[in-house]
């Protein structure tokens, strides 16, 4: 949504960007003269560990409060908009509030479909739960009331047309912003020296350690458990190899899991319980200006996104590709082939065993040789790059073409 705001503002349009208070937006958004920021403070009620019945009741109460706050903001705190752009999910209460505000202020409503809210809820409650069925009905009804639609994949566009009565959604692929770019070796080394103390990076006497970066939202649709299992199995493979006489020591593998989210503390407790020798797991949260540098410093990216609907594409992969870094990606369905060319720009895996073997094979001769990594990096460098801004103008710009700067 920050990229949407920048694209619109760059086209001469005044933008009110509404979001939860917490982490700062990127500097370009904060400092843009045509973007005004409005914060909604989220509830401090923790619902994660509540029993299912109480969790549903507490979540409903929280959504009602969010609905009231957001509606007040759209009706009374911002200038009358020509267009209201809503990212989905979250569907509740955003879609209902968007519909009400658009009708009351005679504005056009555009939904940017990144996933389905009901499928995210199903991860917690199960697909047959009454609350999930209601959420799907609500999302379908509210979605059909919008004026225009964007979505992140051709597969999602087909689903919206075939089963949601939403034809002609425009596909706007996630692409990297300009700050996601490859960096020279000197810049990489400088960045790692700066953040190294906070990560407690291993001192590998036989050569530099490999750096694997796994961006995550620490949410239910990220299979972090599988990542930890794969790390443990890879460590066993390395120990078995290092026990063979005459073999040069396997390099250390550092897997940096970056991001913030509801399950971070849970998995950090699990990581502390692991006793691994050559595979090192680290967690970090970086400011927006440092995040692109972390991706560009990686030898390979790791995506453990397990799509709840099977139709969305992880933005983190687009960011890694922008930084010139190939990926290891969890294969959650055919949709992923719209983004990753298996064996060319990345490698797909199905489970922890496959991931463990891929990590072992990729770095067995590292840093002296890494032919598969080198080949994939070269392939990424050959692909003509389209920035997020260029893609937005080509695929989404027409939706907002009627917007004009107030005054």
C-alpha cells in the first residue's frame, strides 16, 4: 500500500494513507509532500492464546471497534476522496467500511486482492467452521460491491471471475521498488559489519559463512516449523559429512529470519531449544532502509510462505529478485510458477527433507564453488527488470486515470 501511495502521489494526486500505528512507513512515504499519514491504534487485547470460543468473541469485538475507528477516519478526518483503495485481506472490517464510506462520500471503491480473508481465518478455525463460512459469504458480497479490482496473479483473476462474480480484475504483479537492487561486495561487507554484532554471526575460519535470508510476517501462513525442521536435518547431513576423514569442513550456514509478527516469540523459544553445530538461526527486525540491504547481502533467499488460498504470490520473492538474489521457495501450488522458474531463478521444495537437501547441496563446496547459485544469479541478471512503478503505470494506472489533484 505504501507503493500505491507513492505511485499515486508521483502522478500528482493527493493521498491520505490510513494504517495501524506501529512501525514507521518507509522514508519516501513519510517525507512525500502529497501523502498525509493517519494512524489507527490497534487493540492491545491479546487473543492468540484464548480458547477457540473466547477467541472468536474477542476477535469480533475487536473488529467492531476497528470498524468504528476506520469509518470515523474515512467520514470525518480526511478530505472527500475520489477513490478509496482497500487492500484485502483484512476483509473484516475493511471491505464493509470501504463500501459504506464510498457510498456516503460518492467515491469510487477499488479493492486490491492479495489473498482471501476467509482462507486466512480457516488456518485457525478450519474451512468448515461457521465463522469461516460467514467470512467467505461476507467477503464475496462486499467484494462484488466494489467498482474496480486489482489482484496479484492470473490464477486469482481466474478465481474471482469464475467463482466470485468479479470479472475483469486487473493483474498487478508485485514487483520490487527501486531500493531493492544488487549491491557491490564492499557495500555488502560494510553492511554485515554494521549489523553483525546484533546477529552474532559465526566466525568461520575456513572462509566466510553462507548467508540465507528468510523474510517473514511470522503469521499462520508461514511454515516456520518446517524451516526449523529442515535446519536441524541439514545440520545432521553436515555433521555426517564432516565426520568423514579427509573432507574439508563444511561452511557455516546462517539463516536470518527477518520481520515482525504474532508468532515471532513462539518460534524464537523453539529456536533457543535447538542445539545445532553448523546451521545458525537468527531473528532480526530492521528499519525499512536496511531491509533491502539485508536481502542484497544474502547468498540465497528462503520463502516459507504457504498460501492459504493457493492463489497469491509472495512479495518477498519479488524483492529478492530485485536484489538479484535467487530463492528457495516452498511449492504450494501451480500459481507459484507465475513468479519462480524452477531451476532457473530459484528452486522449489515440498517439505523439510527437500529443503534440507537443497541447502546441503547448494553450499557443499561454498565459498570456493557454488555453481547452481552462480547460474541462477546470472539468469536473474539477464531477465529484463520492470520496477514496481513501471508495472503500476502499465497495469493499474488506468484505474486511477480520472484522479486529479484537489484545488
